[in-house]
C-alpha cells in the first residue's frame, strides 16, 4: 500500500526551505503521496508552547545560526542568513498553495519559488506582486488563484490545517506525519525514509 504523508509547512520557514526539495525527491523515489498542508505557524506556536524567534533564549537563537549554516552546506543550497524580508507574513502565499491544491494541482513548484524567494533571493513573500510573478512564471491563472486564496473556503482550510497540525503533534515547520507518527524537522528525513522503506506501523507515544 502506498504511503501518504501529511506535510505541514510554512513558506516563511527556513527549515522548510532547506528540506522542501529533499523531501519531495525522497517522496518521489518511493512513490509516496504527499498531502501539502500549509499552516499558520504563529497559531500553532500559540497552542503548543512554541516561541517566536525573538522571544527564544539567546542559547537557542545562537544554536539556530549553527544549524542553518550546517544544513545550508549539507543541502548545497544558497542561503541568506539575514534576509531583508524576514519575518514576512506568509498567509497569502500559504493560501495560494491551498488554492492550487483545491484546483487539483500540486503546490510543490510554487512552494520552491516562495521559499527560495525568502531565503535566497531577497524577495518579500508577503508582497502580492511577487506572488503574482511566481504564478505567472508557472503559467497559472494568477487572478483566479489570488481571488481564491482570499476567499472564505480557502481561509477556512488554512484554519483547519492549524487544528489538524495540533491534533497530529505537528508543532513546527516542516513536520511530516506518516500513519499518525510525526517527524518534526527537515533533519528527520532519514528517519522518515526508514519508516517508509520498512513499511512499519507508525509509532505512538509511550
């Protein structure tokens, strides 16, 4: 039976940027079905005890710098460690991804453009003109998708993603959920792949 992975992420997340392509490549290798679940990290943090970056202890902030440098090198990705437009509100970009899904399309390529825009290209992912530019580059119906992204049905799905993330213990970005077992962070992709290859049932908290 083909595995299905719920992929919770935000387009403003540096770790989603670092892991996006690696995860999708791995999923493709194993024929895994990916359910893209853009999520409002601020709301997830508020419910699960996470803190915005500026409120974290200096030791945690310093360690984040180390991790970003290590993983940018490991993944071979260009990385701007102090982007001009961070933090940027990712809500519209996240909802455009949902609009693509609801239109029966994959948001993977759009996600790559948004994540790289934020973390490698000094683009403002909160700027509607940048989002329109990205959609045009992908050959999408820009006006229709922007309108859909701002609609009540799409914003309701975005809100539901928060509730589902919390229920599934997906408390950060990216987080991958397979058979009820959450794998938090792009640095858990090896463990996720092991689970997929083995076909084992998802682990549960003891």
